[in-house]
């Protein structure tokens, strides 16, 4: 039997403790979602329940328009992911494989764009979307297009910077060999380069999906009066009341919001790990 080194054993223990600390809020959220109302409001809450109930989930699923809110969030997140993958990949290829005037300035701008606080841009973006709605109604206030456009603007800089490392890791000799075999630049980009940077694309897609799916600030700011275009985080506000907040329903709706993200993580877990590792190396 192999004997574990003390240093490795200590690292494993620390990892388990950190994982437990990170997972505890999720556990408490699910626990509160299945607790009866009396146990949630108890002055001495316990980290378990002997009488689980799904009444909170029933109240959430019977809220008027909940299904529509779910579909709106899903549409916005998936469109943002698709556009982020396409535009960030093409931008990363252009910034890595081509030499042109202003290239360094663009790279610096993509890095600086990540440093601007989201809250500082909310009000200017509100007026921008209001003005844009006059020319392009689908991208104006109260439309899902405004959310897609804003999330895309915040997702692209990080996505481009991450994919740039993956594209740069592909040897130039590979492209030269493809040219000798008669492959055009377009064919090399989509049939050879695109599959090679797939781990980075997966990592970008996960980050873009989470950013768009969990958004509340922009959804609350841009969807002002058109309730049918509200997203899932806004639906939780129904259960917040000044005098009697339904915490069971709040936790149940939060649990339902977490499920699509967990499913997405499970589906892309392996490629996500290799993608993040490649980004660190890049």
C-alpha cells in the first residue's frame, strides 16, 4: 500500500474543507427550499429537516409567467453564448494571426474593458439603449435584444483575451502545411483551427452562459415595463414583500435557477478543465 506524504495529505484536507465551505451555501439553499414554513422561520434553525416539503416549489411553479421568464433567460443566455463564441473566435484569430496597424491598441483596449465596473456603465447604457431603440426597436428598452447586446459587450473582451492564447498555441507551421496541401485560409480556420481551440471555446461558453443567466442588474434596468420580456431572476422579486417575504419560495426559485447551470457544467466538465488549464498556460 502506498503511503501518502504528509504534505499531500494536508493539501487534500484543506481542499476538502474549502470545498465544504463553498458548497455549504448551496446545501442551505436546497435545504431551505424543502423545509416547511415553520422551520424556515424558526429562531433556532437546524441544518437538517425531518419533514421535507415541496410546497415552496409548487408556489414557484404556479407563479403567472414563470415558464415565460425561464424561456426568456434561456434564449438570452444561449444567444449570448453563440455570438460570443463566433465573434471572440474570429477576433482572436485576427489579433493573433495578422499584423496590422492598431493591433496593440486593440489588445490593450480589450484588457482595459474588463476593468470598468459594471455599475458605472449601467446608467450610460440605459440612455444608449433608449436612443438605439428609436433606430432599431429590437435592441431598445423592454426588448430581449438589449440584454443580448449588453451581455455580449461584457463577455467579448475576456473571451477574446482567453481564446487568443489558444490560437497562439497552434503552430504556424500547421497552417503552412495546410496551405501546401491546398487548404484555403477559411478552410484551415474552420476545419483545423476551430476544433483545436475547442477547450477554450467551452470555457468561454460557460462563463458567458453564467454571466447572462444570473444577470439581474441589466434585466431590471432595461426591461422596464414589458413584463412578458422579464427574465428569471426578476421572477424572484414576486416573493419579496416588505412585511412577509416568502423565503421558502425564494430558495426554491434559486434552486431551480441553479439546475440549468449545473447541467451545463456536467456536460462540458472535462473540456472546461482542459480549457482553463490551457488559458493559464497561454
